[in-house]
C-alpha cells in the first residue's frame, strides 16, 4: 500500500527559515533508512505559502489569491510518499521522523483497484492510460521549475464519493494533454481523512490521532507534481485544471493551491545536503 506523509507547516517554515545542519543530517539518516527498507517512493519540501497561489472555481468564475495564507497549522510544508504493508506500519514510519515539534498527517493513496469497474469503460480508456502513466518515468525538462498542485477536499471527498465515468474520462484527457506537453510528472488522489491519522510531535513524545478530521476545506484530496517554465505558465495550467475538475466536485466548486518545490540549490552546500544529493531522492519522475 502507498501512503503520503503530509508534513504540516510551522511558523518558522512560513518565515522561510531553513532546517539547520543537525536536523538536515537527522532527516538524511531517516531517508536512508526508508530507502534501505525499500519503503521510499519520493519526498519533497515545498516553498512557503508566500510563494504560492490559490485558484478557486465556483459558479463559472475563477478567483486567484496569492499567498501567504493564514492557516499555518493546516498548510503543507512537504511530504514523503512511502510504501507500507499497513496503515499501522505507515504510522510507525511517521513516528520515526526526527522532529521535536510539529505534525504529520498519514493518508493512504487511491489505487486503481479502488475504482469499481464501470460498464461504460472503454478499452484503452482512462484506466489503461493511467496504468501506462504510472509505469512510466516522465522526464525532467531543462529550464523548468517544479511545482506541486494541492487539490482541496470537500464533504464528498471526505465521504468517499467516487467520481463517475464521464468525469474520469474528461480528467484523463486533460492529464494526457499535460503529459504530452511535458508538464505533468506525477499525481494521485488521497483517500478520505477517515482512513488516515495524525502524528503530533512534542520532544520525544509521539501522539497519534485517528481521522476523520473536521477542517474539510483545508484537507488535501489529491496532488500533482508539475514542471513549468514560469509562474505564469503554472497559473494558466492551474486555471484550466480547476475548470475541468470542478464539474466532478461538490456544487461544481474546486480549489487548487500551486506552490514551487525546493531544489537542492535552494539550500546551498552542506554535508547533509550532499548526502541527499547522493541519494538522488525525489518523486519517481
């Protein structure tokens, strides 16, 4: 099973304070342990929300709001994508993160087998194309900036309402366009927060709280890793995404947050960063 460990932001993160060498070294050791256990699929650190934008679609209108955003406790600072035999094993990996303060949300990803077969499905339809994409490794393009798109949840995603065949086909067509254009690198839907848990850190203590969680508007329902040549290009693709995505959402409403991803160059040179470079970590793309 695949799980996403969503690392919640702190005030220091939102201020742009980078981890010190001690924390970077501890995180490098933790990452090496994940790799040794063949549990790591990918991980990324995001830029603060001041570098991001939210695109909201409702009643036929698009609204764009630039960061920073106020709800620090619900903002995402980064993530690790892991494979684990069970939810309990994924929680144990989250508890081993070398934090002294903070919170990590553990959420399983949707697999293709979670989508029931529809009589309307066509051969070489959205499911076959999705399988082909997951089996491939999209190429990084020189001169591009990587971004993450975070799709917000709603009462339907939290209730586990599955999209219909028409929506899946339309979204699949949009994703295929993004793949051909070389902007789409990876993306998944997250299962409802009722299937997840949160691990809160306080010194050496680890406190686990099972879902569901109440702040529906700030919960993440899915993500995508993308590459663009500019912030303007990222915004235009995000606008197109919410228009395609909204018809499949509650009340035809969708919100997506787009933020750039930290690259190694953002940190400068250090022994810990050199360890990360040698690991060649990142999502599969």
